[in-house]
């Protein structure tokens, strides 16, 4: 359905299904890697978002790899997914998300950074001005 009924509403409802399946069968992470480099933007979007409900179970190395596979695009739906995925994970691990934003600031779209940073303001309050964050 991701390929045949391609639109964000369909993909966003199916990426959590994919996430449940991949969590149960971790060998399918390789499939997510392949989706992340597909020519089909909807498969790429699903690969970016499939871990959104994982919270502490997020495979951050895989998340970073998949997002990095999609940096530098002008595709709205990909850049939005990158931002949402990072924003969601920032609720669990704001330090990692802030570090990711710093490491990839030259490659991330403005939209991705805006979406990813939504909850980081609370994290940044109280950080020393000279901090890397």
C-alpha cells in the first residue's frame, strides 16, 4: 500500500505498522535501509518514520544512517519526516538530537531543523551560553 496508495496519510499510518513488524523481526532493519535509498519517496519516508513509537528502543545508529541517506533533498515530505522523527526522539534523548543537529547542520533543511527543534527549547533552557548546545 505504501507504493500503490502513496500519500502522506497512508504512509504515516503504515509506518507504525512497519515499525511493529521490524521490532519483532530485527533482521528487517536491512529492508528499512533499502527503503531509505529507494527512488520512491514514500518508502523513504516510511523508513525515516518507522521507529517513531520506539522511544528508548530506538536504534539511534540506524536512525542516523537512514536520515543521512536522505539529507540534501528538496523533497518536502522527506524533510518533514526527518524533522518529525528527530522531534519525536528528542522527547526521549534531547542531547542526542541536539548533537545530531549540530553534526549535520550544513546538510539539514530549514524545515527539518524547525520541526526537530520544537521541544529542544525546554532542554536548552538553563544551558550555559558557551555550551555546545
